[in-house]
C-alpha cells in the first residue's frame, strides 16, 4: 500500500476494507454509471473505429451530458413508437435523471454500435432509488 504525506487516512483509528469504505461513501451508483460508460468505450475499441463522426459525438454528448435536451428529444421524437417502452418506464424517464442517463447510455450503444444486446427493446428502465 502506498503512503503519501498528504493522505491523512492512515492516521485514522478505524481500519476499513475497500468494500466497507466504498459503502460508507455511497460510491456504488457512481461505479455503476462508470461501468456503463466503459461499455461504450469497449464497444468503440472493439469496432476498430478511431473516432466518432461529428453527428455521433453530438448524440453521445446529448444522451450522456445534456439530460434536459435528451429528455426533450426522447419525448419529441417519440422514441417509444419505434422502440417499445412500457408506460411505467416512460414515466420514469420523465422524472428520474439517473434512469434517463442509464437509458441514454443504452440508446447510444445501440445507435452508435448497433450492438444487438443494447437495442432499446431490451433496455431495462428502473426507478433510481435515491440514498440507497
């Protein structure tokens, strides 16, 4: 283990496992989102593509970083008409930013890489449990 002068954690009386510390810091939702983004990176690398086209970059940014505009896009374009999403899941996308981002990442995977495992038909939209 590396000890650095600026890190005061080693002076704390409590000993933590990594799992205990991560749970105490509630990092699980961040790890989950990071894993979803890593899926996109992996798909890009496996595709052999060096760069995304400008329009693809715009879609990626929209779905992953501009949730207000992405939510408008989802409902303005009626994505559920071409990719069935049940009414309860649709309501979740209206109200829950985390669920919308998860949906957006899955949508991007299907749009940019056509990965059959990430088609919207199979996208699972679940209500994000705040504080869990």
